[in-house]
């Protein structure tokens, strides 16, 4: 079994729109609602794409803005202009 | 040649950080960065450093400013609406006293530590990441103090946290932890703090306190927590990036890093004893048990991490299997320490209610009823008779973690764990093999540890008896900050605020003179 | 192993006996009585007779434990620094081999703490 990558976001209107985009791009992701937090976990890899979020929200989105709402994460990070990914090598 | 009008994030970051660096022409690298080699770590190519997050200063200020505005607005609202009156119970505030005196000064040490190492690396990427983390940590100090300042107006024990951190017996545990890291070289510091603490163990500090705050009506601390956690995500990624960078740079680094991982995992595990106790005993509304938290946030999450690091030749930390046993014991052992030494704490302690005892039984089916419930029921019976138990002696402390030797052997849970060694004709004592290993590797560092009990007995803490030391050396207000919760000023005040609350337990009438110990 | 350091690293032990104003540290662990969370630390004159140590130091330290009145010190089993030890009550601590930062373990067979739970 590959290891789980995960990201916990604050449970706000802002974060909920990102979560919808993540689910769309990562069908294997599991969403868990915890008090004040939304936890997104996936086996091996999670990719967040800017264009998907912008399509869903209808507004321009800066990936770095998301960092204000992240509570914790697990996995190696790759941060690009248009995407943000988490992965494990095993 | 077409000129690009806009740089992408990677290019912009590189232009504004590494490309501002230069090759020195009239000073040597060795003179400018004198601390980079003495630890034996070999860096062949700093260009291989991957900036984990690419926040330039303008972006950093923008987002941090936004967070600050939101945060302080919520602090104001909490304060204006007397948010402290809608906590689950006044007992909860004692967790905040532990936090402000134990954790907040560590954020200040982190700021100092990162500021120092941020000057020591010849790689610009690493310098910048450390300098920005230093600013983050200073921000955390300030925002925590602000969050707690409201409570200081209405509760005791919060009034002199920095002074207490430097002197009070149990606060030498967090203080010495961080001083050990800050007096190490820059690479050990990053392994200790960025990796072991900010990556491997961070959730075990933050989730208990912040979820604890959320479950107990403490909006100020919750909001601080969320505001800080977004900084922590950056810190976590720095920790992981650092460790991978060092392991990939040279195979000679692997055994050095492994030794640091072993040491700092154990030191972090021991430090977190205080958090485990807070989680299981100081939250009227429980989040989860310490055992559960350790299972999720270390055993599961850490399992994935160490699997990933196998490719570098790194194995999980030494003594990790002991922590699997210890998770069902340490919180109860720690609460026992603080309950019986509450004449010298800046916060109150108490015995759990029947519901809380049952919760503990259900969360710790193998250990609680067999070992810990009997002593708690005995202490409660004593308390009801007006003979509340306070230990009249001074405890034996571990030379490394400085916690009283209250842990039991992993394979013999009725025997206190103890190890000893001799160095240059002097005896030293430890709570565990993990702490003993740390000493034996660099004994000269730890023979000079400032152990509170020994310092008291040398006469260096301003008094001959505990009461004088507590009042004059610790600046703990006797009869106000310390001793039993039931019957305390805070308890009575809480009852005045909530006359109809059946959960604010009726005060067992306790003669204040009986609270004192000789 | 020497401390990994940027130069020569020398330090003095902070807890050598000379710093305790003529006294020495002695630690005592009453086995299987976990109600006391950790072994005790006592500052004692090295010349204190072992019998005085029992009468004037140990008894009062453990007095709050329900087992305390039943302790028969004549039948206690001792270890000194992890070795079996038979104390000489009329000799001093130091003459008994109990020197600075020694750890005594006291076992009182048959007394098993609160309700036999080793507390």
C-alpha cells in the first residue's frame, strides 16, 4: 500500500471551493470533515490545479493564497505557478 | 529577442533571492561561514537546494498582514464579548498557563535559533528560508502573548511567563530542550527543530492545544492556532526539504543525520509528555486521547515519512517501539507528577470527575484501571477528607530531559525506569535508555545542565524552603496561582459567573491551611 | 565522545559535591509504590548515621502512604547503586558506601501499595 499524502484546510467558504476542485482533479482523494477542518487525503499523490479552481469559483486564483488556510500537510511539496502537488516516493 | 513581461513564480523567486547573492572576492567562504564544516556535514552543491515555498518579501508581507488584521479583529471581538465566560470550564485555562509559560518562550527561542542559523549557511536559499522562519516565530511569540493577554486579566498564573520559564522547575524541560538545539551547530539545529520538531512531531503539539481550544470555547487561541498553522505548513516543508537535501548531498551525512534523528525524536517525545498530560487531563471537553493522537500523528503519519526516507539509508528512530508502549502511560504519569507537586506550579491541578475517569478507562483499557485509577481514587478520597496529597520531598530528575524519573520500564510497568552512568568520577542518572544514549554521546555538554532540584539544594534559588522559592524566586503568587483547583479563587469566581451551571463542580470546602505543605 | 564544537570545549559538572554546602545528594526509590511519582532527592550530611536517615528522613517522607505504618525496616531489601546492599544502621552514610548522587532502592516485600496495585 502506498503512503497517504494529506492536507488539512480551515473549514471556511474559501477552502470549500478549493476542496471541490481537488475532488474533481483527484477522484481517489478522500475528504473528511472534522471540527473546523477539512482533511483531504490520497494515496501516493495529490495535485491541485489553478485552472480547475478558477473554473469553479469564476475568479482568478493565486495558489500562494491557499497557504493562508492550510493547517497541516504531509508529503513532498512541489509548488508551481499553476499547480501545487504533494507526493510520497514509496 | 522577445522580452518576457512577467516572470513566473520560480523565476521571480530566484531573481529576488539567490540571484542577489554573490561570490566573495576578498574574503574566503570559510571565514564568512565559519560554522558550516565543524559538524562533519558535507555540502557539495548548494544549487541543489529546492526552495520549498517561494514567498518573496512582498508576497510574505501581504499575506501575513492579511492574517494579522483578521486575527486581531477576532481577539478584539473575543475580549469585548467576555469570551472567557463562555469557556467550557475554568479548569481549561490551566492549559493556557502551561502553554504561555512553556511553549511561547520556545517560539522566542526558535526565532533566535533561526535568526542565527540564517546567517550561517553559504546557500542563499537556506539562509532566506531560515530568516523568514525567524520572523514567523517572532510573530508567533507576539500573537500568542496577545491571545493570552485577555486571560491574564481574569485568571491567575499568567502574569510573568518569561521569568517563570527561566526558573520554575518543570519549565526547565522545554527550556533545556531548545537550548540543547540552539547550542548545537546549524545543521543539527535544522535537523532538531525544522525536521524532528516542525515536521515529525509538530501536529502533536498543535492539534492538542488548538483542537482543545476549539472544543472548550477558546476562540482566541483557536484563531491564533489557525493563523500560525499556515506558517507552520511552510516550516514543515522546510524541515522535509532540509533533510532530503542533506541526505542527497553526500553519503557521509547519513550516519550523522541518523544520530540526530535518534536524539531529537527521543527529546521531542519526552517534551511532548507535557502535551499528553494536557490533552488527557486539562481539557474539560476532550478532543481525543493522547494515545490516539500519538497513533494518528506519529505512528501513521511518521510511518509514511520514514518509509519515504528509507531510500537514503535512514531508518526509524531508535527506541521508537518504546513510544508505542509509553503512549498508554505517559499522560497519567505526568498528571501524577503535577498533581502532587502543585504547591510549586503556576497553574492548578485537580482529580478527574467520575465521567472523566470513565473516559480515561475507555481510552486506556490496558493500563488505566490497573495502574492509574487506584491512585486517583485514593487521592480523591484523601481530598474529600481535607487531606489533599502533596509530595513533601523533591523529586529525582533526569539529567537530559529534566523530567522527574516517573516513567516505567517498557516491559515492566510497575518499575520506575532508571539508567545511570559515570563520567569523570561523577554519577549521572536518566529516565530511560534514550536519554542515557544522548548523554553518553556528548557527556561534557550535559554535565553542566541546570537541574532545578539540584540548584534549589545548592541554595541558588533564593530560599531554603519551597514556599519561599515559589513566592520569591518563581514569582508564583502563593495561594492564588498554585495548589488545588477546587476552592481556588478561580473556581469560586467561575461559580459566581455561572450560578446555574451544574457542571461547575461544587467546591469541597477546603481549609486553606490544609492546602499548604511543610 | 567529545562534544561536536567549533573549538576546544571544556565544562565543569554543575552538581559536584563541593557545591552542596557540605552535604551530598542521596536518592531513594521505594519500589512498587508508584504513588510517589519519582524517587526522592535528599541533601544529607555524609556523616549522618544510616539509622538517623531512616528515623528522621525516610519515615517522614513516606508517611502519607497507607503502607507506611507497616514498613518493617529490619526486613526491607536494599540495593545501593543497583547492587544488593545490607545497611549498617550505626555507620554513617559514607561509611556504608552511600556517596554523592547514590541511588538507594528499598523493597518492602508483602507491601504492595494501594489495594495491591503497586501504587
